[in-house]
């Protein structure tokens, strides 16, 4: 199953841990079941936000994240959707372009949009999905 990660999930997981961190650890531990994707757009946004908000540890966190088993994929130049927030369009376009099954995000705009594919899950929704699929 292909799971694309959004910037806010990466920040939550790599800076704060919590639910997003637990989910990523679970997904990393199941490499045969889940392929984790991060697009160039999200990777760049994540790196920029790290440098802006946590400059003292930005490079250490970024380098640790880049050593994970995440698949770093190309972003499409084609906008494949229309969303209220223009900054969200490249994220969803990349998810559609790479035909991912789940977009893991904490962004309420995605969660409230009427999107059928990919599935849009928040960390807590993904946690519930993982619990159900393990039984």
C-alpha cells in the first residue's frame, strides 16, 4: 500500500513524536505492507519549515529523516486537482500522480474536502485503520 506523507505529519513525527511518530514507526516496521512516499514539494517544504522554526536542530532532524526508508519521489508540474488552499494543490496532485492509496495529513482542508481517491487520513484515523487491519 502506498502512503504519501504531508509536511505537517513529518513535523509532528520528527519533532514532537506523539501519534504521528508512533504511526511512522509502525509503518517503517512493516516495509512489505507499506511504501511511504514524500514528494519533492513536501520534502522542500519540510526542510524550509525546520530551518525556520527549529534552526538549531533543523539539519540534524532533516538528515535523520532522509536516512529513513521513505521513497522520495518527483513532484508533478501538472496541477491535477482544485482545492481551496492553493498550497495544498501540489500535495494532492503529487499523490494523484503517484497513485498513492492514502494521503496521511493533519490538514483540515484535505480532511474536509470531498476526495474519493486517495483516501485522506489524519494520524488518528490512520491509527484506527492500522488497529483494524491488524486484527
